[in-house]
C-alpha cells in the first residue's frame, strides 16, 4: 500500500529530524494517532510528557477529555479522526512552542495534511491556530468560527488543557462551547457526504 508506505516514511523522516533544538530533549517524535483515512484531522500544539513517553498525541488527561468531547459530539477519535500536533517533539517543561519551533515543524505538518487529505481540520488551541493559519490572538475570539486553509474548513476550539482548568459544563461555559463546536464539525462532515 503506497499510502501506508508514505505515512511510514513520514514518521521515519520525522524521527531523524534535527531542524530545531527540541530534537535534543525528546524521548521520541510524536507523529499521530487515529485513522489516517478519516475525513477529519485534529491538530494540537505539541506533545506533553505522556505523549513523549508513549509516542502518540493527546493520550494524557487532555487527550482523554478530547476523546470524551468527540464522543459526546458523535465522533470516535479512533475511527473518525486523525490526530497530530503542529510540533512533533516535546518542548521542555511542556512550555508553548516558539515561533522557530513551529516553523521548523511546519513542513512535516504540511506533508501530513497533504498525505491524509482531510476535508475538515479542527485546530485545538491558539498554538495550532497559529501553526496552521498563522493567526495570533485569543482563541476565545476565534473559536467556533469557521476558517479556511487550502480549501479545507477549519474549526478552532479551546484546548482540553484549558477546559480541565475551567471544568464547568454549564451552558455558555468553555466546555459546553467546545462540545457545540465539535457538533458543528460533525454536522459539517455529514453535509459533505
């Protein structure tokens, strides 16, 4: 399968990357999880400690919450989504990636998008929004508003780490807004069939 070989080649190339100083401190490169044939791609910020250890994005507490939010919107994170990050190596202390680190990883992310060919992108947090669209600004002002990248619809959402710190799921609160954003994503995907 040429597609699987291309994905494996991408993962191998990422694993040997030395484009930025993050390569020196990583345990392993974190490329993706989920279904590469999915029409939905979720793009996060960068791996955390658990992701760096396990080699998969969004597997810690934030990932568990993301999976729950996707399920509540009628989406299965293993079947309906391909999940990756804008930066493939863990920044020290889980800090936000720098502009240099985002730029160094951008070709890998662009290659992933070109290989997977998702119809919809979900940009998980402000750093993902910056990594893909180059937009800086508060995610609270951009979340829930469709954006576009190379002809693909993009939905910015709050990062689950933020939602863990702001746990209320009452109407109008960040967790409820994120659930609504993901329902809008599912409805958009259904309309594209």
